[in-house]
C-alpha cells in the first residue's frame, strides 16, 4: 500500500480507515473530514474529486472492513462539504447505494448510517436520486436483519421529511414508484408503501387524490394482509384518501367509474370482512357525494349490497346504501333497467330472507316510480314472482303477494295474452273486466297448487285469504271459480272447493260476503240471489248444491256481532 495509490489520502490513513475496529475507522473519518475542509477552503477541487474517487473505490473493495471504511469516509466528506454538497451529490450517494446489495448485513447497516448522514447534509439535492433512494428503502424494509431495517427506517423518515419540505418535489415521481409496487405481497414492503402514502396525505398542498384510481385496488388487497399492523395502517390511509375525496367532489367520470368497479369487486369478494366493510363505507360515501349521478351504476351497487344485507357486520352499511338508492329512484332516473332487472332476478332466490325481501321491495319501488318501464320486463319478472309463492318464509310470501296484487291491479296489460291459457270464448267472456294479470296469476296459482300438494295444504289458505284482502274476495272467488269450471281434474277441483268452502265460512276477509248470503229474506230471494251469485261467480248448475249447502250453514250460524265466523259453523 503506497501513498500514490490513494492520493490525496495517505496509505496510513487508508489503513486506519479500513481497520476492523470501528473506533479506528471513526478516527480516520475525522481526519478525512478535516482534509476535505482544507481542500475545499484551498479551492483544490480536483484533489477533492480524487479523494471522493478513492473512497468510492473502497466501497467496492473485496474486504468488508474496507467497504465499511469507504462508507464512513463518504459520510465524513459530506459533513465537511456542508452547503457545498449539491455539486457532489452523485459522487457521495451512488457509491453508498451499491453497498445495500452487500451480503454482509453489517456493511448494509453502515451503508444506512452513511447515507443518512449524507442525505441529511444534501437535503433537497438528494432528491435528484429519489427513485434510487425509494427503491433501496423499499427493499431494505423487508431486509432479513433487524438492525438494517432499523437503520433504513431512520433514513426513510428523514427522506419523507425532506420531500414534505420541498415545494418543487414532483409527486408524480413518487406515485409512479408506488404504483409499480402496490401489488407487493410482502407485508413489510406493503407497510413501507402505505407509510409513504400516509405521509403525503398529511400535506394538504400535495395533490394526490388524482392518483387514487391507480392504487385503490392494491390498497384494498392490503386490507387482507396477514399482519394486523399492515391492515390498520392501510385502513387509516384509505380514511385519509376518503377525506380528500370529500374535499374534491368533482372528479373525472371515467376515474369515478373505475373506482366504483374496484369497490364493487372488493365488496363482493369472499374472505376479509374488513375489506368488504371498507368497500361498502366507500360506496356509501360516494353515493352521498354524487347522489343521483351514481344511479347509472345501480346494478353494480345492488350486486354489492344485496348479498350483505344478512351479514351481522355488514348489514348496517348495506341497508343504508340500499335505502338511499331506493330514495333516489324516480321515473326519469338514468338507470339501465335491463342490467338492474338481471341483478334483481339473480338474487330473488337468495338463501337469506333479507336479500329476498330487498329484491321484492326494489321491484315494488320500480312498479311505483316507473311502471311502464317495469312492465316492459314483466315477461321475465312475473314468472319469477309466481315461483316465489312457494317460499318458506311468510314475510317473503306476503310481500310477494302484495307485489303480485299491485301488478294485477295495474292498468298496464301489455305483454299478457290470455289465449296462451287455452280458455274458450265463454270463459273469456265471463272473465271480462278482470285484469289479465290477475287471470294469469290465478291460473298460475292453480297450476302451482296442482303440482305442489304441500304448497296447497300448508299455504293455500294463507295465500287465498291474503289475496282476498289485497284484491277483494269477489274478484278472487270469481276468477278462481271460472277457471275451476274449465278444469277436468275432479280430484283437484274437489280439493279447491273444500279449501274455498272453509275460507268462505270462517275467514274474516269474507265477512261481508257471508253477511250478504246470510241475510237473504225469503226462499225466493235466496234462489234469486243465489242465481245472481252463481252467474257472477261463474258456477255451473251442478255446483248449485254446494252453494246452497254453504248458505244454509251460514243462515244457521247465530252471530250476535260482526266477529269472524269460527270453524264450528261448518261442522
């Protein structure tokens, strides 16, 4: 080792600088600091550059202690340069960066220490190497050595402080780096990325919301991280972003659409409840911010909300969104009805009661606000509503009956062809004046009763009684009677007659009809009224005996009040 090899440093100084003992290396660094000051003061800039080249060479030496010496020497040079470091930033930083790939963890640690001191002196001029610094710190955040990670965290905090204090910093440079790393699967790398987003979000003067669509999906994926610390930090950052969104309501529509699609995906995804919850919170906030403007995404919102209505942790947010959307619905709303109907029919047989109820309420709401638009899809909706009559939940059944009744009472009859029921002209004449939907509904109901005996036996009375409440006993009995006249299945007809007989005799819904039959004054008026009733109800002569029997029983029942008939009346 000769002096000329390391000029302007002496061989002795270099030997001390590369010693295995830290204290000796530190003492040599102090000498280098003094020498750099002297060269700078004497304006021997060429010699100063040679000195930095020597130190760079040491950082690439085969001996680990030599590399450590080169690192501490560069830090000492930076301290000596002080405010003049801007002209030497590259010569100071670049040699240190190469040492972060060193297999020796102690070298990597000393590289952290050296770079910290260099960046602390260079301040904003160090940002010319921001990309390399960020990438290095990102890799070091997952370093296997705890001391290296600790050293990197100190350097990371320093770099954040410098960025936030530099008005000329290009936020686009940072977000480009974040975007490239947002899908990292390593928890430590994720925590690093989130920490940078959090730091930038604390600076109101830095506009970062415009980049949200580029990182939103990656952030939501981080909510499913195995480390609680990563999940908590990510949730906090998403909260910060949401506050920024409140401040800046007017955004690019394409970007808004992209973000809604991301939120829908994560609200529907299986797995992390936290991810789904935060997605619903975001959707709810978007809805409050943009109101009617988001109805064009109604089908997407329903896709996310409907399955969550029964989840104990999610239903609060889901119900709030669902209610708000329903309140916004109007006749002139900008809605893709075809897509909405498709989503509703997909979920109408959902395993959870609350979801099925919500679907029925949506169809009902559409029937109220835009009946003409709904009826254009009735060929798809009506059969599904009919099939729901076999639902095992009474609440769903009653709501379904209410909706079917509303449809049957509607004036719009488009899409209904009674000819498909194969009824003769006389029957169609007897059904004149009755809503075609009611006829189709009643016909379908009888077909369901015929094919599903359990439905007839278990729910038949409830269904017929509820229909009498909703549509009037006269209309229901008339329609059922006319259709039964055309039925050749005598066993089924007998079952239906028995069911209708029991309801007529005992249910409160038919009290007025019983009263009319019970108060006939004479046998002549009985037969006269009976024939009118028979004609109205559509019964043939061979069933007169049945009605006579009913009326006779009704007249023998002694009622002192208007209370409903009890079962004892037809013993």
